[in-house]
């Protein structure tokens, strides 16, 4: 986290620790309190590196919190990741990682 302001990258993939299997017991995974370093702070520090961020999170992540990371008028694309027909995780894409091909048609 201390190096973030001095780093430069095209894309950052975030996959912070979720606090062990206890995240499954919560109805909703709170980005602010259930990630050791505060999921909002991690995202904000990452924006010092690039706006092109992929955020890998539990399936029960609070969608309102997640979409708020995009900021006013911002956009996020959420991909659901399934294994054996069961939703396991999500990946949220920000910046130029959002697939705009459907918007063009």
C-alpha cells in the first residue's frame, strides 16, 4: 500500500484476503469492514496507479458498496463466476476494462 503512489501500470487485479471462510456466514460481505485493509481504501490507493481495476470478491459482496466505488456517473461491470453451476465469486471491472461492445450495437 505504501508503494502505490510510486507505481505505474495499465491494469491492477485486486484479490484481497476475505478473512477466511467466515465471509460465507455473513448475509452480505461488507467491503469496508470485512477486508483487513478496508476494501474502499484498497480501491482508492489502486486508483493512484490506474483507473483500470479488476476487483475479485465474494459472491455475497454488497452491490451498493461495489457500485459506489465507480463514483458519481461512473460505471462498473460485474461478472459472476460459476463453478459446477454454482455462483462462487464475482469480478468487478472498472475503467477501460468494461466491455462496451454491447453498448455499440
